[in-house]
């Protein structure tokens, strides 16, 4: 058998022996002590939130839900915002960074190969380890070789690090989608706010014209001796009030256009936006017969999905911290040339190679590993509580929007009744004026009530649109996870044989690649 084959075989036998010795030592001693460090937080599930696991009628939100409002101008604004928004680009950059971290973690699970080329001119000391004739001379040394290493991941350290990185990637993907949903909803809400202000400005302009007519009529009555200066001064006070209201609305419209321009990334487009009539925008019915909030709706929210993936990443971080208590076993090898005198580097006899195992076992580290594990466990508790907070906020958010939509619908019924009564009174006043049974001042007074009801109708219609958008966002905004999200299993512990290692059990995954229920 050639010498190099025999040597390589002996090296492999030595590596296996070292690995076996490490495993035996691990089973007997348990390495450094990690007892007493466990997570305390518990994931909230559907029953603890009072949510049903399923619902008979679950609203499904389309990915491009804004098209359901039937406004092409809104569609263009949302599309432009999604294309140019810096907030989305920031989220995409964070995703790219998380993916790069995953590639680094994945590389640690594979063999590594590097090249080495050294050339050194050195004066050797006369009083050192180097004997004559090299001692006291200046020589050139050279090394050219390949170095290889492979960490044998017996305890899953590198795999846990990779899983944690993958969890961070999935969380970053969900964050990017959450930013997309939030941006689209903000554009829609700003657009509908502009529509509301435009409608209110129309009513305000009519109110100003009506008060000018009232002032003229009162002035004529004062000149005719039918009214006093008290009525005149009261009528004069109505004009500045109407102008003030109109100026305030115009200011709000300008501010809303500025906000819309910032969202879509082009101020000139926002300034050129012509708000449509409020009645031209379709209402999107979202609640229907939805008497309760089904838990599966929350699985469609990108922020909750991101929080759940962060819990998974923290679970893997804890597992990685626990593997630090166990031996680290590597196979290393090198092959190349080394010589004194660069002219001898490639000559026969300058070859060198080596192969063998390396074992690193923590024995005493002054509490560094336990401190690291406590930190990772605390991070896991924080991730779980962040997830719980996101779930509770989502439940409140959906409940608020559903409550508001139902309340607005009831208010609109009463407001329409009041407006019909005001318009009926106005028609009677007009008819009496035309028949000579009443004066025009009565007509203007009746119109004042009509204008007040119209303002109320505009506000309620705007609130209905805004609440519809808010509910769509609260229900996920059409988000569908690219990866199956983890299930809602409680964080539990399991024992790994050999060292009494306690580690949080990772969440289960939905095999059907659909949003998991809480």
C-alpha cells in the first residue's frame, strides 16, 4: 500500500476515534452546565383570544384590492407608489441582507478550501531554535499549498444557525409585504380624504353663496324698515365664518395632496390629481354576516407572519447557543510545497501534506456560554411576546373596524332620514315662496339645514370608505405567504438523549401551504 494511502487511512481512523471519544465524553459529563435556563413566554392561541377556529363566512381580500373601488385614478396612484416608494425599497434591501446572511450560514455547513502562497525574506537569530548553518543568516522561505477543512456538525450547530437565518429571511419577506399593504392602504386613505375634502369644499362654497344671498336679503329688509341692524349684523357675521371654513378646507386639501405626493413619490402628480365625485366610488362590502373574527384571518396578516417567523428564528438561535456547550469537531487537511530558498520551492522533496481531526471541548469558560444562552433565551421570550402583542393588536384592529363599519351603516340610515326631512322642508319653503305665501329668507333658512345634512352625509360616506380600507388592511390586505408559516403550537420542551439538553420545540408547519390558524 502506498505511504500516502496508509497515512490517510490512519488519519481517518484517528478522526473517527476522536469523534467517538467526544461523543462518549459528552454523554458522560454533559459538558458545561446549561440547566435552569428555559424560556418563560408562551404563544397565544385562538382559544386564549376568544376566537373561533373557523368561520362560516370569511372575507377574502384580493391582492390588488384597491381595484374593487372602481377608480382608475386610484389604481394608477397605488401602482406608482408601489413602484417608487423608498419605504418599500428599504424593506427589499433588508430582505436582500437577510438572504446574504443565509448564504453565509449555509456556507458554514459545507467543506472549505483555501489557497496559501507565502514568500518571506528573514534573518534567523543565532541564539534561537534554528541551528547552523541557518542561524545568523538571511534566507528566503516560501510556501504554496491548499488548505481544506470541514466541521462535522454532530450537534446541529451550523444547521441551527442556518435555520435561524432562514427564519429571518422569511420574516424579512413578510415585512416587505406588510410594507406593501400599508403603503397601498395609506395611498387609498389619502385619496379618499382628498375626495371628502373636495366634496366638503363644494358644500362650503354653496354655504358661502347662500349666506351672501341671505345678507343681501336682510340688507334689503333693513332698508325697507322690516328688520333692524341686529339682524343685519348677525347676517354679516355668517360670511367670515363661511369663508373661514372654506379656507380651512383648502388648506387641508393642500396638505393631503402633499402627503399623497410623498406616498407616490411625485408631488406634481398629486397636485394634478382631480378628485372624482364621492358617489362615483364603489363601496366594498367586507363584513357581511361576519359576527365573529375567525382566527384564520390573522394568518393572512404579513406582520403576524413576520412575528411568527422571528419566533422560529429565535428558537433556532437558542438551539444554536446550546450546541456551543458540546464539542466542536473538524477535519483539516493541507497539501503543497515549502522550502528555504524560493528556487527550491518546486523541487523534489519540498512537498508537504497533512490530514487529521481537531477537537475543541469547552471545559471552563467563566460563564460565557451560560450568559450567551440566557441572552438567546431572553431574545426568544421577547420574540414570543412581540408575536403575542401583534396578535392582540390585530384582533383589536379587526374588531374596531368591524364595529365602526356596522355603526357607520346605522348612522347613515338615520342621517339619510334626517336629510330627506330637511330636503322636504326645503321643497315646501320653495313652493310657499313661489306661491307668495312666504319670503325668500325662509327658503334660505331651510337650505341651511339641507347643507348641514349634506356635510354630514359627506363625512359619513368618507368614514365608510376609510373604514373599508382600514378593515382590508386589518384582514391582511390580500397577503398570501410565499412559505408555509409555522403553526401555532405552544412552545414546549423536549429532551435530547445524552446530555439532558432542554430545547424549545420548533413550531409545526402547515403541510398544505396555506396560512396556519392561530
